[in-house]
C-alpha cells in the first residue's frame, strides 16, 4: 500500500470516527439532560427539518448527495483495491550502452519452484508488489505438518543468499512467510 493512501485512509477514519463520537456524546448528553447538549438542540430548527421533504428542492438535493456519496465511495474503494504489481526493475549495472531490466516476478517464480522441491513443502506462493513505496517480493511457503522448521529456515536463508548474489545492487525487500499446515485427523 502507498503511504499517501494509507494516511488518507487514516484521516478519513479519524474524521468519521470523531463525527460519530460527537453524535454519540450529544445523544448521551440529551439523555442525561446536560445543558450543553440542550443548547445545541435549541439551534436546530425542527419545523424547517420537518417541512424539508415537502419542498421542491428536497428530492434534487437528496439525489445530488447520493450521487456525490456514490462517486466518493467508489473512488475510495478503487483507490484501496488497486494492485501495486511490479514487473521490472532496472539494475544499477545499467549504463549508457544499455539497460539491464530484471523481471522480479519471474525470479520469484523460480525461487518458488525451487522451494517446492523441498520434501515437506506442500506449496509455495509468490508475489512482487510495491509496498510502502518499496518493491517487495513475498514468498509464502506452506509446509506439511511435522516439517523440520529449522531445516526449512536454513533453506529459505540459502535461497535469500542466492537471490542477493544473483541480483547485486537491486533494491528490493524480500519477505519469506512460513505457514505450517494443520495436522490431519
């Protein structure tokens, strides 16, 4: 996820949360007859609110609010479900005579295929995405019950060393996840 999107999401959640909290405090204050809540209620023109649905502009205002809300909601959803896939990275060994571009997804697939050959590994998933404005390669290993975790860890560390030796200077974060499957009953 992008930092800006994450901060924007947090601000939206904060504002909505504060509005809900203020509304809840106002309602509790009305229940306990607190003077501040009563004064806020006195500012509301109840006859105008009750007469609003009978006005000619009310249906148009409601439709406009619904349309703006739908567009904003769709935009927020699209912003948050966007995939941050990364395909190629440029090697720092590139110069004026040519560019060296590596497909990290292909490399991650090769690592996954090699790890699947381990005797207690059930499956390996891989993804290469931009996470927090950094290229990140994630390898998820699903191991069978009874797997030797220390041996799997050594295999993952060896795989990481091989990857770093094959791609010197490439700025990419690697995440290895080891999931142990539950035992069969």
